[in-house]
């Protein structure tokens, strides 16, 4: 701990006393912005038109959307004067020559999307619904950064900046769904010596929490308990995908009464950020809750509909049915907090990386009629994976035995990551401070996971500003045109400084 914190202090000290940016960096950055502000938006518009969500029904190498996106990248590379290599899941676009290289790591696939929640198609760059915003799936995560990197490289080429190192832009096509092809590719290919990833936040990300998943499975064998005429929870579902704070959740109650609805309404009215609809069909009451989607690594930026609905429903004991048992579990053990405060002894934090976050993100029926809850963890250093695994299972076992519930739990516990050997950090901090005016910038840790983990000496540099909501996994993904152009300046300057 002290060693890592001392490292951060050293890097900050180095950055704060760094030399001024070179004239080549600042003049090329100005040129990039003044020359390519329109072209970068046009390029982004074409990129987002390809629906590059992973499709489990279509093999990657036969998916027309992925193939079309890569074809466009090749056309862009050819037009801009760069070399291009297609290695299947990985595209490499390069400029310059030399054994020493600087890598720019991005990804071309995107998260799933619900088109009904968008003002226009999520695969059309929307510049009119909210002036100043560029709305579409991938604008922030991660096609905006790809377009930015391409035109940063183009500006460097135009200005004939003398470089000692080759620049390589890596576009991986399965970052959101499957890292195995990239891991396999890196075993047979030598990546650049120094790398920056354009898939997170400013000023510099040098640590990432470990990704984890807790799966709770309620089998379809629960029977109504007690009086068969009493209210019974018959369904409870919600969420969209594992790394998104769920915006939607729904529960259905048989033998409901107006008094029960009033109790639920009264509890729901105390919540912030949720809206509810109550629909009757005979004695069946359906309660639909709507929160706000966000990246699951930042649960405080969203409103978790699965957790909040369980809280609103917690006006009585629902045990005895599959859905009722799940409502009770979420309300009692997960709760509406963000950090696993109720979940046995699992909650903990690290001084630099922060608290572990615990967010229910998916709640669906599987093919065998099991009701499966997915809980996304983002964990800092401070506990071993074995210790955390044991604490999760112990808390679950205690609850299920106390409740007499037949259910199972399984876990996947990923490792946190810290990059403590990245010589480019002072340069990145210096560029960030120069273009933003934010002094004394320091490296940070995030809850998300990027491909920085797989590349030598890699850290993340943008595209999101400190303190701004990250929209990449939401149903309102955007980047402002102002931020896109600021990124263009900073990426241009960084590449000049690292490659010259």
C-alpha cells in the first residue's frame, strides 16, 4: 500500500515539474483541431452506423456489421495514408517506421442497446435532438476515441513531425464480450513498448478494480406458503446486461389488494430517482419501476430499478414463491446501498482504489425456468479472491438457511490491477494540465476494466473528463462536440511527445 501510494506521489511530483510541451506538440494539436473538426465528426457518424454489438447467433468472421466496420477502417486508413493489418478480431493501423513503437489501444465493438429508449436510432449520429451532443451507441465507448486517434495521426503526418517511434492504433473487436481472442493474439505478437488506452477517464487511469459476478439462482420448485388466498409474488424481473445499472424492473402480484398497493406506493414515494406504474388485471397487480441506466462500475451515477423495486415491495414477507424469495433476498441482503453493506462481511475498501461496489444488474428466467440474479462486483485490492468468495457464500448460506430457501450461489472473482511501471504518466498529466488548465492532476483508479491490463506499460487517457458522468453503457450515450475536439488536441499532443 505505502509503496503504491508513494509511487503516485512521485509521479505527480514528476508531472508538476515537467517541462513545457514542445512547439511541435502544441502547434500540431492546434492544426488538428482547426483542420479536422468536421472530418472527425463525419468519420464518427459512419463508424456508429455499424451495429457492432456481439451477436451470439452469428460468428464474428461472418457478421456483416463487424466486417463492414473493419472495411470502413481500412478505407479510412488508406485514404489518410496509413498502413493497415487485419488479424481477425484485431485491426492494427500504423504510421511511421521503427522498432520502438507507441500503441493506442481502442475497441470497435459496443454494448447492447434498447432502441426504444433513444430519440433517434442509436446507430445514427444524432446531432439535433440535444444541440452540442453527439448521440449514438459508441460515441464515447469507443468509436469516438478511434476517430480521434485517426485524425491525431493524420495531423502528425500532415505536419511531417519527425518521429523516432512508430505509432500503432489497435482496434479490438470483442472488448465488451470476450477478451480471449486478444489474449491469444498477444501470445504470438509483440505489442508496442509503451501504450495508452482510450477507453476510460482523464487525467490518467493507473489502477482498475477487479470485475466480479455473483449469480443467485432460485429454482422453480417454490410453492405458495400459508393462505393460498393471500398476496403471492408470481414474477420479478429486470435489467438488460451485466455491466449496466438496470433502468427497468417489474413485479407481478396475485391476490393483491388496494391496501397492498397503497403500502407499496407509500414506500416507493420515499425513493429518489424512481418512477412507478401500477396496473391491475382482476386481482393481479403489476408494478413497473423505472430508474436510470449507468455503467455498473459507477452505480452512483444511475438509479438501480431491481434494487429499488425490491425495496418498495418490502412491505411484507414474500417467501414461498420463486419470485417472492428473490424479492426478499434482494431487499434483505443486497439492499439499495452501493457497497454491499448488508451482504455479510463482504464490504471493504482500499485507500487509493476506493470501495468495492455491489450492484444487481440482471434478473431473468433461464431456459430451465430458474430465476437468476446477476450481481456485478467491482473490487479493489485488499482481500484475496478466496477470502471474498468465502464471505459471499457464507452470507448467502446464512440467509438461505434462515429463510429455508432452496437456492444456489456461484461466483467469479476477478483481480484488481495496478500499473506501477508506466514512464509515460508524467507526459500524459502534463498534456492534460496544459489543455484543460487543471493543475496538480493526479493518477486515478476506476471501477471499470480496460484492455490496458493486457498491454505493456499501458494506462488509460480519457475520453471522459473528471467529474463528468460516463455515458458509455447507458441508453443515452453521447460525447459533446466540444469534448471530442479537446480530445483531438490532447491525443495529438500526446502522440507527438511520446513518439518524437
